[in-house]
C-alpha cells in the first residue's frame, strides 16, 4: 500500500509534467495544442484523484495503532500477502 508520502510524490510528478507542458508552449509563445491539452487535462484529473487518495491515506495513518479494527484489518492483509506471493 502506498503511503501518503508516496502519493504526494506521485502528485508532485504529475504537477511537474503539467507545468512542463505549459512552459514549453509559453517558450514558443503559444497556447497548448490539442494533444498537449488532452495530456494536461489528464495530468490534472490524476492530480485531483490523488488528492482524494492522499486525504484518505492520511486519515488511515492518523488512526491509532491500538484501534482493534485496524489491527484486525492489518492482520488480514499480512495473511493475504504471505499466502499470495
């Protein structure tokens, strides 16, 4: 499972790629072409989806380890992982 740090890094990479598209078009003194715009829209949609995942993951990471439901879930995950290499 990806940590919130992993997800934030992925988000940063997507934002960097979207910025690169913008900067490339700006250096050529033009707007994004149709293909670039599709890519930019995809990057930004992925960023929005990651923001939701980050929020959920951070909530899980803040959940106390002493939470019995979390402990049971973690134990099930470990068992499933060890039986499915």
